C-alpha cells in the first residue's frame, strides 16, 4: 500500500516539478507571478487532444503534440508578454491582475473552441505492469522518465548554454546584465515562453492519464504556488525539491487520510514553513 | 368518434380515478401493468378552461449554460425548446402559446438567485424552471419562495422531498436519488453480490448515495465493505482503489466530473482481469460515448439509467416520438453530430415538466399570477402522470405532500459497445414514506 | 487642506448616499433588488480597497473573511438560535479574530509571498467548509430564511427579505463603511498607511512600527469584509461555499480596480459597473467571463487607476 503511494506520488512529483519549474523560472528571472500559468498547462493538454484527433493515431498524435504544443503555447506566452506584460512594465501587482485577465480569456476561448466536456486522449503506448498486489500503468512510469529527462534538459540549458547564462545573469541583476550587452528584453520573452512551454509539455505528458477539459488548469496552479513558496521563490533547486516533497507526501497522506484533509494539512504545512523561514526553504531574501 | 373535448374529459377522469388511491397502491397498480404501451394522451388541450387570450404563458428557464453544468445545460436547452415548439404546435397551454425565456446561471448558486429574480421581476415570467445542480437549487429556490413564484426543479436531488425548501418548489417529473438508489439496490444485492464497496464524490450528491445505499443494504442483509469519498478535484484515483477490501463482490461507483474516464481506466489498470463486479450510475457517463478509449474496463458491467440511452431499451411509441422530436438518434447521440452524446437520463425531465405545467395550468384554470394558489393546490392534488408522449420516460406517481414524483428505473448492462436493458423496476420499488408535508405550509 | 478634503469628500459621499436613498422610490423592482445587492458587495469591495488601495497590500483570499462572517453569523443563527442581531455581532467578532490571527502569521511575508499565502488560506477555509460538511452543509449550502423571524420597526413587522428593508439596510451599511473609511484615511493613521504603500522601507526608517500598522489595516479590512458577509446572509439568506471560492476573492479586486483603487467611491462604482456589465453581456453571449477577462487586461493596461482614479488624476484633485 505504501509502495503504491510512493510510486504514484513520485509520478505526481515529476509532473509537478515540471509545471512548477516554469512558474519558478518566470518569477526568478522576471520577478512576476503568472496566474495564468495553469492555463498554459491546460492548453498543452487541449492541443494534444487536437493532435491526436487530426492524426487519428495515438503515437503520431503524441509526437506531434510534444513538438508543437509547447511551441504554440510559447508563442501565446510571447504574445502576452509583449503586448500586455511589457505594457504594465512588469509591475508585480499589475501583472497579477493582467494574468488573471489572461486566465479568463484563455479559459473561455478554450471553452468556446473545445467544449465544456472532458475528452480523453489515448496514451501512445499502453502496457500494464503487474505487481504482486496491484497493477500499474506502464505509461505513468514513462511520464516520470520523460519529465525527468526534461528537467535535466532545462538544467543543461541553464547551466551550459549561452541562453542559460543570459537568463541567470538577468535574474541576478537586470540593469547590470543590460549594461553588459545581454538582450534582456528578449531574455524576458524567452523565459516567459520557456515557462509556458514547460507547462504545456507537462500537459501533453499528463493528458493520457487524465482527460483534457477547460477547467483543468486551476489545480496545478495552486499546487505550483505551494511548491514554489515552500521551495523558495527564485530557487530552481528549491522548487524541484519541494515538488518531490509535496508530491510524495501527498501520495502517502492521501492513502491514509482523506484527500480534502490532506490538502488542508498541506496548506497549513506551508504556513509553518513561512513562519519559520518566510522566504521558503531555499529562497533568497527579498523585499 | 369522440370529440376532442370529450376525449380530454375522459383522460382527465382517468387521472382523477388515480387520486382516490394511496400513493403506494397507485404505484403498484401502474407498475403491475407492465409496459403501458402506446397510450398516447391526447394533449390537444382545447378544454373549456382558459378561454384563449393570446397572451403567452411565459416560462423562465434557468439554464446552466456555462460553468460545470454546461454539458447538461446544452441538452436541457435543446429539450426545452423542442418541447415548447411541440406544445405550441398542438395548441399551446390552455390555448395560449408558450414562451421560453432563458437566462444563464453559470451553474453558480449566487447567480442562480439573481436569475430567479431577473426572470420573475424583469421578464415577469409565470413560472421559473429548469435547474439541475443541487447547490444551485439550494441557492435559488429560497428566492423563488420569497418572490412567491412557482419553481420547478429538474434536479434528481433529494432536497425538494426532504422538506428543506418551500411550498413553491416542485420536482414533478424526475425521480430523486433516494428513490433511484432504493429501487435498484435490491437488484444489485440479489444479482451481483452482497459485499459492496461504495465509491462516491465527496459532496452532497455522493453522500446521498452513501447514505441511501447503506440504508438499503442494512434492510436487505447486504454489507457495505468500504465507503470511499473522493474529492471532486481529484485527478488520479489509483490510491483509493487500495482501500477496497479483497472480499468485495461489487464496486458501486458514482463518480462524476472530468475525472470519470481516468477513474475507469485506472480501475482497470489496478485490477486487471480479476475484478469485482461493477455497478455504476449513468450520471458518470452522461454526454460520454461508451466506446470512448479507456472505458473498456466497463464491458459487462451494469449501470442505472433513468431513461435508456439506446432506443431498443424502451421502445414505446411515446418514447420514440420524444427521441425523434428532441433530435437524438438510436444510440443516444445528437442526430446532427454523432459525437455529441446526450444527457438522456436527465433531459427528459425538462420535457415532462413542461407538460406537467401544461396539465396543471389547464386543470386549475390558471390565468395569471393571482391564481398561483389554485395552481399549487391543483398540483398538490395530482397523484401521478400517465405514460405517453407527455411523459415518455414512464408513468409517474406524484406525492402532493413532498412535491416529488416516483418513477420506474432501468438497469442496463454494457455489452457489444452499447447499453442493454436487463431490468426495469416497478415504481413501487423506489417509494419511501414522505418525510415532509408542504401542503401544511403557508404560501 | 485636510479640512477642505474632509468636507468636500463628505459632501460627495453624502451626495451619493442621498441619491441612492432617493432613487429607491422610483426604481423598478428588478433594479431595486440589483441595487441592494450591489451595495452589499460594494461594501465588501470598500473593505478590500482599504487594504489594497490605501495600504498597498494585495490579497487574493478575501473571500475567507467574507465567508467567515457569513458562516459564523448563519451557523450561529441556525444552530444556536441567535437572533439576527446576535448573529451579526458574532459574525463581526469571529471575522475580527480570524483576520487578526491570520494577520499575525501572514504579515511575516510580503509582496508576492503574501499574495500566495492569502490565496492558500482562502483555499483552506473553502476546503474546511467542505470537509466539515455535516455541520456546514458543504457545497450545497443552506438558507436561513426560516430562522430569521421578523424585524419590528415602529410596531410593524417586516421580513428581512422585504425589498425596502433590504435596500435600506444595505444603504446604511454602505454609508457607514464610506464614513468610517473616509475618516480613517484622512486621519494620521491613514496618512501612515499611505506612506507604507508608497515606500515601506522609508516609513520603517522613520520609526513607525510598520508591522502594527499593517496588522491594523488587515484586521480592519478583514472585519469589515466579514460584516458585509454576515449582512449578505441576513438579507439574501443563502449561505454556501460559492462565497468562499477563489472567484469571490478575485471579484473585489476586479471591482476595486475598475472603479479606482485608492479612492473611496471607486469600489462602489466598480461594483455597480461590473454587475450591470455582466448582466448586459449575459444577454448577448453566454461567455461573459471572456469579456471580464478582456476588461481586466484593458483596464490594467490603459486605466490602471480605474475610473475614479483617472478622474482624480486629471480633474478632481481632492478626491480621497
């Protein structure tokens, strides 16, 4: 029983890490909170459905979705950044309000284009792993593996490439980075696109496990917030560790306690962390 | 050859005849008759009552056009419009045309109250009708009571019959979950097994299932092996399946919402080929094609249906006429789009309720708001509705005290990619003693 | 300057209240009750604005204060047999305590962290109401119409749902809220709150205990929100989790922003405009949330000061 909880929790944790990472990067570099982040996740899932629908094949649909969904969502992110966020000068409060507006717009446009019902997407491969006590979906394990690969990919991007270098520089100090010739405006756009793209990617991976529907973005958003706060705003390492902490403990607690109670406990846990260390586990001290 | 007027009187008399008996007795009588067949009530209501003014009867339709109820709202709206069109084609209500005014309540209780207000005071409708989701009913019905306007619910919630609402609220043509569960429980225990695990959503609708199924089990000597409440936002269910004990014969599941398909798939992944029997409620799959990927695990399992989705499940002429008129094909999908599966076990409530309103208006001689009292008292005097075009789901027994009806229920099995009816309950199977008496309350 | 401001603004507020008082006699039924609702919700927005517009703290969890006032009043009337007045008092005390305790914890963070903490606490209250549904009736909610009894004024009995009672109670609440907030804003305390909004570090350096002031602001804001929730329960009788959800936290933000954060009349205007806008749009399309989203984005880009804020900036400088 505990084994199942840990297994399920791990899969959740990987996906959560991927989603929260996007939010964390955006905050780390741009110092803003994107309330519509959950909608990017949802769009990934919805585009995945369309890809599956057009190709009428689960494998090609999956591949297509993996390739194009993050790109399309990335474009939407860049568009929002350019025409909305930049116009409010990345003011923290204004971006929150603006991204709430973007949330409503994306959600409702999806409702209009996709419909109110939840639609399933078939997994590209389907096999069942038989443990002595229960069966488990092979695809879920694949999701964990792929998420892990993506996380490594992002890490490589940040630590080993020029783009990553620029991003880290901009995070440290925007003005000095600009003085040094870093194209900070473009970096902002790239980071926002990357954040959205990661969320969309998570959506594509996750949608065969759960259906796509226009309201699915809210829950991941709230969870990402919890993860990012506990891990510490601005710390990538903190985000990932917190994601695992939350994912696995949520899995375990839900097995032994009622899920609603588990969620309440998770929130109160966050409060405790904040009392002890207001900037989160690994957060930098700001403001 | 009887004139329409005489025919109308005869039908009316057969209704009056029913009023003499007790609720239980009437139910047994109707149930015993088997498929009542093509008794088409002639609804051409050219009666002597409401001498025609051309002023339409305005019915305010509180629709879940957006929000979590949007799927149902869509089908409710289609059914309502089809019913109104048909009623107008046969002469309207008491010779007056019916006019439907629709407002969206967003499946939100606070907007529900505002919508009731708007329909009543701005659009000045005669009646308000059409709500499904129970929290919206709870938020809106009190307002209807304050505004003193009759409010007809199409919800299948138990709140009307529980006495929690007011005398203006009726649920005349769709049975409530208590009745549904009571009716099918015995069949489950007798045919599927006596050790039952309950899986339900963690809110009122789920609790009703938990409570009434447990009560039914206690009465029949069956045992509830587990009661698993799943939060509405859950997106992964694997961790709940481990809580089901090994000695369970039947899993009774009532999951609703976007996670249903995941729920079924994960149940399949968890159990593999050796699994307990399954009994579900079609609420889980309203609007969803049974052949959707991931639902393979349901093959061979059983479902409660209020009205069989597939046409061969209950092929009476009234039911076929209704299906055709609302635009649904033999598989339960929209005729114009086979991917658009209907909410067939709920939407009939709209059709039938509009006809019930018609019958009440015509019998009571209602002309305007001053006549609400007479209308309500007439309604409370009804003891049932006969099957036919007006009531295609089946005959109903109506309790004036609880403002709620009882009706037949269906058990279907999933086989060969469709639902096949294997059992039809009698109306008496779902009856329970009234727990309230609205007739004693003031208006 | 302060004197003049106070007098001018009292005139303006007084004028608005007088206008609202008089108009009730000519409003058609539907608009009459819409106005009642708008006034209660505007009171909620005014409470919210006190925190956002004047102290500079943005909360995304204000529904928890509204709901705590609403539920504590409603449940005490239902289970403990409190009279409506006792219910309101209990609701006031409960939301005061809640906002105070919440503030003690939450104000340790600021900015974005504070925002997220308010969001999550709001969620927790929502979940708690669902979890204890046997007691709170969970998502379905409940109505206290039958438990309110009637109000006796000048020897005549009235129901709380009576349109005139509703309208005037809401109006009185609105008037009181406007009065209190105006007085505080124009007082020394208000000046310091505004100073905190403008530059917290400097205010701290000047020797003011910023934490206490923020705590005061949060408690005041939360309590007023809670009282508006209790009033809502009394006048509109339905209590449900829909008032504890995130959208009910986003709403006062939207209304305040549209009307003008940092002005006193702004929230009232914003609430009214938004209410009628949604009403109007629902008649055209079923997708009013889309329009809400667009308005939110456009407002924050081009009218970040909101209607009254822009007015104040361009023409009427003395508006508080």
